[in-house]
C-alpha cells in the first residue's frame, strides 16, 4: 500500500445486501482524536459521538447523519494519517481473493470487528487504496451527488481500466439487485445507486511514485460545505493547508474553475476536498 494511504477501519457500518458494491463508510486514521475533532468540527461543522470497538473512535455527524469515523491509530500503529473509503461486500474473503486475482494488493485482512463486521484494506492495480466491509453499516449514512454530505472520486491513469477492476472485484453489475449502474461519460466513469451518482472515476496524469502524494492514484473524499471559502479559511486557521493546483499536477478540471472546489490537507497531512453543497434530491 502507498505510505500515505494506509488506514485502519473504524466504527461499524450497517447496510444490507441492497448496498453491496456501493460505498458504505469513510474513515480517517488520526494521531490525536481530540485534535482531529477540533479541526473537522471547525472545517466541516461536524458534531461527534464517541464509541469503541477495540479502540476509541469518534463518528462525525452532520445534521444528525453519520458521515465518517475517526480513530486515533496512526501513531499507535505507525501508519500515516489518511482518509479511506470502504465499499460494502457480501463476502470479504471472496472479495479479497478477487482483488488478488485481478492484480490488486491486500495489505490488511480480512479482520473481524465486533459485533459482526469484517474488513480488509487493499490497493488497486495502480496503487489507489480502498477498503471493503462485510457486515452491517449505519443505515442513514449517505454518499452521492446533490444534498449528500460527501461523495467519492477516483484519480487514476485509466478510468475505464479501473472500472473493469472495481466492477469485477465489487460486483457492480451483479449485486445490489440491479440497483448499481456504471455509465461511461466522455473520459469518466460514473457509479450510480438508484440513479444517484455516488462515485466518479477520472482518467488523468498520475505518478505512482510521485513525491507529491496528491499526484498518486487515489480515492479522493469530497466533503460538501455550505461555504467553501469559509471552510477553506477554517482549514488555514486550524493548521491545515491548501494544495497548490489541486490534483492532476496543477491541471484543473472544469468543476474547479468557479472556485466551488478546493483540495486541502489537515494538520497531519490527510488529503481531502471541499466543495460547495448543492440543493437537490438524493
């Protein structure tokens, strides 16, 4: 796995089979839980609930909806601070086998998480890290376009090749009772659940061994905020930084041109994006 990509899954996702193959959770490995709560509370307006599954963790909520989990495990386990997206699977062992068969790498797991979850961490063929989760997931968790608090974007060399990998590994066209759709739109691939876009795969210039982590293949978590400028100011005021030029080596996409999106790092280096919230149906 890439050095800045490794994380440990936290909290207990709860989705049933209808969400198999879809994003089901976001997690951050942090060094200091209280410091992370202060930063993300100020930047994203989250409220936090504390819990524990073998180690302390916090679940960030927006408007009463769980958005992500934070675990203070980076220092303890000597792993970098990073965000990772998890995808729901019916069988973690079978999924791990498919990852290996298709040229991906499994870094951790599957490992058991009480009361009834199992998780694994992996990288795809280009080195982008992701997680898989077998078990229950918080049913009110939301990801997608419009009003959802977050959604996902894969930055990779070839979105179409990546779509084949993830489609086979996560059974995008076979699971979810036909409720997942994969569409090819220009140089992008869009994953939809019940007609709502939940993830986008983008082709672009990436470097697996780049000294700048933002240029490596990765799943980028995009958090929606009412006022990106105010959220960016909060990032800077609380010790974070803005990534110059965003991703793609300074090549900005059309969605970045109006200032509605900015790529940032938290004080410990975890990369994520801020973008303007949209009103609209889920």
